[in-house]
């Protein structure tokens, strides 16, 4: 029997770009993905407090008067929230499309899907916009296998758990596309993903595999770039969970 290594189920458990065509079913093991970012952007203010050439006053003695011209400029930045709804709007702008009501962000633990309202069908391909690289995965885990031999045949059960961390780089770039509003978005978000996973595989005497998996991850990080043409600093998290059961009959 082929051993199912659960420590390898989620070795790269983090955000990835969907590479599936429209209406492609999402794997049985999947769940919600949550973007929670704060975006810092410079306000385009810098407006003068006094209109025209400024506020003028005269100081000094009669024989040595000085003309003083005072002008005050203020600058500030804003904090905005970029969440699931915001990211879907950003993706829609990049693809020059409008997603239908109920569109969701879904993960299977290693991939991100733009899903329809059922959460089971991918409706957009964003692989040309969003790319992710991971490195330096470190993890620990435990796998156990129990095999049963009877006169009717052999069956087995594998159980496994694992947890770990890895470095993640998320790149967003729609500069090569014709966006809805004409702006472009290019940014990089980097962080460390901490993940856990568990699962089981049961193989019956008739070679029917029942696979159960569940996992979760949290990426804490920051980044920078331009969002819709405006310089931005990004801070926050990416959260994901996935679970489910799949049955496979081996010929």
C-alpha cells in the first residue's frame, strides 16, 4: 500500500494563485480565506492654508521694516482597509470585469480560488496577476499506519498531524492588462506563514480510499507598492482554513 504522508499535505500551506479555468470544481478539501490588510496611502493634499501668495505682515522699526510672507502647507496619510470585498473589487478592476453577487475567496490550503456563491466552482483565472513563492519550509509532524490482514483482504488506516512555518512572497501585477478604470496595481507582500494540518486515509479491502484532511494557516506580513496607481504600504494578515473528505476508488 502506498503510504500517505500527512506531514506533506500542507508543506506549502499559504496563498497561491488560482490556475483553473472558469467553473472548474474546487477540490473537496477547501474552506474560507480571509484577507485583513491595512493600506497606508499618502493624501494628495499639500494645499496652502492661505490662498494666493500667502499671509503678509510687516515687522521692525520704521527705518528697518521687514515684510514677512507666511504660507503653511499640511500633509497627511490615510489608513484604509483591504479585505475580501476590496480584493475582489481590485481583481475585478484588473480583469476589467464585475464578479457576480456572492463571489467568494476560497482556499484548499495551497491555492486561492475566486469562487461562485457555492464555494465549489472557480469562476476566474488570476494566475497572470497574482503569483506566490514560498521557501525555507520548516515543520514537525507525526504519521502512524495501522494495517489489518483478514481472510477477505488487507485494509489500512494512516493518521497524521503536522505544523510548521515558511517564508512567503505574494506578488500582484496587472500592469500588462487593460483595467476597468485605467489604473494599475503592482505590489509585493512578504511574511511568515504558520500552519497546522491533520488528516487520515483509510483504504478498504476493495481499494476504496477515504481521505479526510483539515488545516489552517496564518500569514503575518507587510509590503509595499502601488494600488490603483497610488503609493501604498501594506500591513496585516492572510488567514485560511480548509477541511473535507474525498473518496477515491482505485481500479
